[in-house]
DNA sequence: ATGAAAGCGCTAACAC
DNA sequence: GTGTTAGCGCTTTCAT
C-alpha cells in the first residue's frame, strides 16, 4: 500500500509512537520533534490508515442513518442536513433505505453494528420490533417516529400543535365541517396531528365525528377514489390533510368535480414540500423546521459519541412548526 | 469486545486458521471440521470483525456515492436504487452531498479514499477539476454528468434524443416558435438536450435562433422574472424546458399573464418528477429510466470491484428516454 | 487437511 | 519526552 507510520518514523528519525503522539494529541512531545514529524508527514504525503486506527480504537468516525425512503422529500432534506453537519465534525454517513420494511430494517441495523458505526440515527418504519437490536451503549437517536419500546433520544416536530394550528386556521376561516385526511400508517406523527385536530375542535366546541376521519394511501389514484366516494356521502367545507401530497391529491379531484377552492372548500396540508409551493393553487400548509431537526440530531449524535452516552437520561426535543398561508384557504 | 475468531477456534477445538478457512471459502476442510466450526459459530453468535478483515484484505465492502444534492428528486431516486442494489450484493453506501461545491467534492473524494471504499460512484458538480484525485486502480463510475478530463465509466440517459423528442413533439403539435429554457449550469446533460432541440429544428427546416435560448436559475422567482421579460420581447407558442421545475415555473407565470395552456402556448419539461404528475395542469415531459440507471451503476460497480477493473476499457451507457404526454401539450 | 506464525497499520501501556 | 512492545481480529503463507 501507501506510506505508513513506520515510514514517517524512519524519515523523521523517531519512533512510531512518537509519530502517533504527534498526530493524535501532540502532548508530551517537544515542539522540535513535533516539527520534524510534521515535516516528514508532509514530505511523504502520509495519511493515517483509518481502518487500522479503527481496529485499535473501536472508533470508525461513521454513523448510520436509516430512513424509510430517501426519495421522500422530507427524509431527503433530513438526510442532507444530517450529512452536512456530521461531515463538518469529521463523521461519514452510511445511508440505509429501509423501504418501510421491517426485515430490511433489521438487516440494516445488524450491518451497521457489524461495521462498527459510532452511532445510529433511526427513522423507524413505524414498528418497534427492531428496537431491541440496539446495544445499550451505542448512541441512538430516533427522529420523527417515536418508538415506544425503549428509552431512546427522540427528535421531532410539534406535530400535535401543527394539527391544532391547521384545524384552527380552517375554523377561523369559517369552516364548520372539517375532514381529516390521513395515511394508512399507524405512525406516531400522524396520530399526533390527529390529536391536534381534535384539540382544536374541542376548543371551538365543535363535535368530533369519527366519520370525518378518512384514511387513504398516499398514491394519487387512491386519494382520488376516496374523495369521489366521500363527497357523495358527506358534506364538508374544509380538509385538513396530514400530508401535502394527500392534500394535493384531494384538491386535484375536487377541482375536477367542479368545486372552487378555497371558495367552496378550504384545504390545508402538512410538511410544506416543494410541490405545495409550485402547485396551482399554492397550498396552505404546516411547515416543519427540517434543517433544525437535522442539525440538532447531528450535534446531539456527536455529543453522545464524544462526551459519553447516558442512555439512562435520554432526551426528547420537539421543534416548532409554522403555518404557511397560500391560496387554498381564505 | 465481543466474541472473536479465537473463541470460536477454542470452542471448536481447531486453530484460528481453520475457522478462517471455513468462513471464507470452505476449501481444504473436511465436512466434519467444517461442521464443528459452524456449530461453534452459531453457539457463540460469532460475527466476524469487518474492520480487522478490512485491515488485512484492503476491502471494506462499501462504496462511496457523491451526489450534488440528495434533496433533488432525481438524485434521490438514483441514490435509492443504487443503495438497494449494492446492499443486495453486500455493499454499504457512504453518502456524500457535495452541494455543487468543488471544494467539498474534493474533500469528500479524499475522505472516501481514506476510508478505503471499494469504489466510487460520482455525480459530478459539473467541473473536472477533481477527476485527477481518483486513483487509476479504483473503480469509478460517473453518472449523468460526463467528465471530459479522464476516461471513466459513464452511465446516463439519451439526453440529446430527449431534447429531440420534446422539440419534435411541440413542432408536430403546431408550434413554430419554440423557446428553450435551460438552467445556468454548464453541465453536459443540459447541453445534450439543447443539441437535441437544434436537431429537431433542423429536421423540420426551422431556423435556430440564439435569442430563443433562455437561461435562468431554477428558483421559482427567477423563472417568473425571466418569463415576464421575455414575453414582452419575443413571440412564442411553445416552450421546451430542460427541467420540469423550470417548466412549472414558466407555466405558473404564463397562466397568471392570462395565457391558456396548451391552447396559446404548449410546454414540455424534462425528468418527470413527481410534481409534474401532481401539477395542475399535468405536465407533458420526458422521462428518464432512473431505476435502470441506478441498477446498471450498481451492478457495474460490483462487477468492477469483484472481477477486476480495466480502466483502459471504460464503458459508456446511454439509457432510453420516453415522452410522457399530459395536459400541457395538445 | 490443519496448525503456527507473521503481519496488516495503528494505539497505548509500560519502561526509561 | 521518547522508545519498546504488545496487541486489536483477521487472513495468509508456510510447514507438516
């Protein structure tokens, strides 16, 4: 291979341990020898072998990120900031796309452990089955979807408040029959949003009607079908969609049916994806502070790795959400 | 740490080298001893230490992926299929987000080399400055943006043909003054699309007019401004946008100006991003076979790693594109 | 077919 | 302050 620490030692006329010292902390070394060493390093173009170092130190300077679907704009943005921030702290990111599949998820966790990552940032596919795979002494951070099973650090948005704000917005704009459109997944953020919806109804003394909660796949066709059915059976003048894509699917269908938006029906989404901005009409929505979630996750991870993990005192953070008013509400 | 090969050897009553043999190829070992070893492995829950193995073998079973922006749906889809396919072949993916930044790109390449990845899949930020950093004996695959500087394996779509198909489609639908809207980047796929545009004009004996080539940032606001200016100065009845987002920005503005689409002006995009499907009206566009590009890249990479690299005979693949007709063309 | 032993490149006691 | 040395856990000659 290339040049090793031995070569540097020889060139500098010192021992390997001295070289190692210089490179790692620089403590207990004269400035003089230190200089000699650095000169040799530069001269030979020496770069430490990270693998060998890892074998000794049990540290790889890499962290694993497990996402359900990197194609989902939400997770992509998260991945991006996490990667950036980790990288600034000299950590690499191993990306794992679980595809919302528990078996794959399990396999990935094992692979990451085999690779001796220094920590794992975990966006669960929604179930807790795999939580027990994480060793107690490995830094773990869960994002977005809270696992129940085990105590882990958890970072997310104020989803409940988001649902509340969205619903309140509709109510204050005159809606009295509000549909809540949710996806099929039994996953914590969506449930929190639903709770927020109920909270708002309660606050305004409107009664909660189970029938107004509509479940659908996120696919355009599914939403379309759902709305087609619903609009015959139910009367409504507002929709709170748990996801922008759900909202847009609904709007697309509603427009075709001849409804005016926001005149006849007002719609609000969740997530503020790019499409919600580009869409026609622009979608009113609840935005999460994704880059903050990402930053916070990365810095917490670095902290856990470098300043010790105390799984006994795991933390939860809930970052603020914000209503973005566009053209689908009055 | 955990259980090592020594423990297994002891448990099975054989030497470590025998255990190693059993685990790696199984050659030169009796079925009997092999069985003993496997039993011990299972009993102890032994998992080989990949780091230690890597130190010896110089193989890490990981490949680096450098993308300009994982937030871009195009790259995200690519990353997803690449990751999936690599994973099926027992390789992990190190994700690097270069942010279209050459310095970061360089830093990432160095980091990946330091980490001894077995190969690098590279979506360049458009410049060739960093190509020389790749060692000659490391498997390299460039995707989407072709580097000139050096001979590397290259996988992409038939961008030129895409531009041709798009323009031809407009022409055959009656357009006679076609704007080409492109981004600011001096990057190969966009230029190929432009070439295709010229080819189509030539074929139909329409003259190419430099003024009809409009450059803009991809941001909604920029596009809007551009279109606002253009529409006073120029007459046009068709737009070929080099990117869906560019197309949608244009449409949004045109609609506000009172034009009917596709009646007054027809528009076609490129990439078939999700938004183009959700958008209102649905955007006619040219689709690339992203998953095929991803698959091909991954399998080529595995092939290069496992069956030897011959950088002397690097390959180029250009995958087919397809016109998807929606509502912005007649 | 199996074992002993060297060594991948590094860090960290431990001596001095 | 600096050098010597023993490993980290594995693969791979080289004997036998």
